[in-house]
C-alpha cells in the first residue's frame, strides 16, 4: 500500500479515512502516502497511481475495473482495482473486525479535531512525567482515560483519587487532588511495577501487560497469578497465556475486571499511537 485518495466533492470523511488507512497500514507494517483529491481519484486508482481510494457509499461506483469494500460506519467504503481481490478480502475482514469500535473511533476523531489533536487538557503534564519515568505519554493517557475519563475530581468507591486513581496511602488526598501531582505519582507507580515484574516477563510487551494488570488489581494478586500458572505448568512469563489458561482455573481470582482492563487500555493506546504524534 503506497498511496490513497479521498474521492469526490463529499470527501468530508477524508481525515477519518486517512486515520483508518494509517491504522490499516500500521497493522500491515507498511507506510502509506495519503493524498486528498476532490476529483480524479478513481482515475488515479485505475491508472495505478494509487492503490486504495476512500469514497462515499452513495457515490457512483458501478464502473468496470474496480471492487468496492463493505460499508464502514455511516457511509465510508474503500475501492481497489479489480486485479486486487486479495486486497479487497483483507480490507473487508479488517473492517469487519473494526466495526464494533466505530462509534468510539468517530467520537474520538471529532473530539480531536475540536481540540487540535490534543488528547486531554493535561497533555503537558502527562508528557513531562511520562518522559521522566520512561513511558510513552500516550500509554499513560490511555491509563488515565480508563481510570477517570480525565476527571480531576474522580473518586472511586475504594477511595482512589484523581486522574490516575491513586489510593491515599503514601500521599494525602489534598496532594492527589492536584492534577500534576497525581499524574507524577501515577507514572512513578507504573514504573515501580514495571521494574518489579521485569524478571517475570518474557519480553517488554508482556512486561507492560503485567504492569497494567497490577495497576488494576495489585502487585500481590498478579504475583499470585504467576505462581499459580507455574504450579499448573502454564507459561508464567506471558500475561496473555495466564489470562486464558491459568486465571479461569483459579478459585481466588476471576480476572473479570483485570483482563478486560489490560485489553481496553492497550486498544486505546493503539488508537492514540496512530492519531497523535509521539
């Protein structure tokens, strides 16, 4: 995939199309070049100048030489040349998998346009302390989104406070109500757990997953999962394997909150990676 275009006068979804294309290209491990053309996009496709065209489902697309994807969202379709049926199959399969997230993707995309591609009002603080403790600021932002929806005054039933939902053990409630202090405390806590679980992790990706799991349910509980996995012969250095093969057999921990928590944060992080500069 080397190029793409937004087709026609109604290319109001051009930005969304470009975002989706970049996401698809990222998963296919290729780098797209995106052009926004009001006219002539299909001609560019047929001549081989581009490989994919984003179009509106209502456009006149009943012409020889092209194949049209399934509709995605309200009205978006993608068009490829008829000599690329494998490409169409891959696109349709990917769009089918992505469809359940469409409403959320659209909401975040429109919000980003209004805020100038800013994830939250706290980006400056998040970037500062993510860098200090060696995290990608977009991952920290994803944690905050799932913990508090970026609400400064969020308080959980257990008494966790603020953006990153920190329990007031080491710090006062007044300290944790300060957004900058709360973000620093959360980023530091994530780093402590990352260091703690590094010896237990198969690689850096699994280390992040163990860290996120521990952020949700506590370090002791994750260590308990690791030890249980070891005791039944399950790969204990891989959080994904523990989640599927070990936790369902545990009597003391169901993982019904923690397993979706890790997956949800990583999905949000992936969206942020594709849409916001590092």
